[in-house]
């Protein structure tokens, strides 16, 4: 097989893979995850069910790829907003008269609130994606191959590292290297808040009682407030880099990234 034909075949496989992911994503927006089946995805794509399993060995692996795709779109959107915010902040700073010696600097809370608003608004606009993130660790990462899980984590790590650098540029209170760990904390806040905001039918009925107002939470508003508090605080010690796995992953060659023995 010529290299051109081989490349075309790989391109066709990738196109079909994206086609399957898009179909699963559309189904999830119409049907709860627990009710989506691989048979429905096959019907939506007009592919044989067995063909789906050539690309994704489990339903969880398929939806892990869906999360990866949608997170990539979100990070891209956030990076654009943060880049514009940093640029506008720099222009405003250059146009502002230099403060007198000893005068207090502009409050960092303004920048933290603006960045929190960017992150929370873009997340609130992606309700289906955040619902998937709410089951990411408890469901989607529980029945996947080592290779699929590693591919997802490496992709996520790349996004976090790039956006973390932008976060540091926008928020001078963050020291170099603190952007990534801060995003990890925000990620944990997001998952927890998403789970709190998606109760069972019984709990939803209980929350409708007049005396249960404390438990009626607006996801977008609470995420914005939580992010603003986290970003304006900035005093928590950074996560050890080993916990993020970056040095370890950078040191592993692609040929060595295989399933560990045992």
C-alpha cells in the first residue's frame, strides 16, 4: 500500500471516528447518559454496531472521547477570551497615569472577578458538557482501556498547561507554575457543583419546599462566585507537580507509554 493510500485510509478512519463522536454527543443532549446505548449510536450513524466497537471498545470509552472533544472546544474559547482580556488589561495599564510613589496598586480582585466571569460564563453556556464532567470520574473513567485513559489525560494535561500560563498572565497574583494547579482546583469545584445541581427526582421535590431554599442552587452563579473566591485568595499552596504527573509524563517516550505490568 502506498504512503498516499495509507494516509488517506487513516484520514477516513479519523473522519469516521469524529462522526461517531458527534452522533454520541447529539444523543446525549437528547437523552440521559444512562439511557444512551451503543445500538442507538449505531442507528444514528447508520453503521453496524460491530463497527462502533472497532473504534471504541465500550460506551464509556466513546463518551470519554466526547468529553475530550468538547473540552478542547471550551479551552479554545477560554484561551481566546483570556488573551483578549490580558491585551485589554495591558492597554488600559499603559494608558493609565503612573501612580505616585507609595500609592496603592489597583486591586487584584477586579482581575480575579473578570477571569472568574469568563470561565463561569463559558461553562454555564455548556450545560451538556458540564453534566458529562459530573460523571467523568465516577462513570466514564471506570470502564476504559489504559490507552484510552492515557490519551485523554495527556490531552487534558496539555490544555491545562497552556491555559494555566494564560491564567498567570491575566492574574499577576499567581506565581509562575500556579496556573495549572489553580485550574485543577477549579475543575474539582466544577465537578462537585455540577453533582450538587443535578439531584434525584426525590431530592428535587424536597428542594422545592419553602424551607429548603438553601439547597436550590443556581449552577452558573455559584460557579462564578466560587471561582472568584478561589482566584482572589491565591494563598493556597500549589499542588506538588508530581501530583499533576507532568514531570513523569514528559519523561516517558511514546514507545514506553504502555500498560504497566500486574
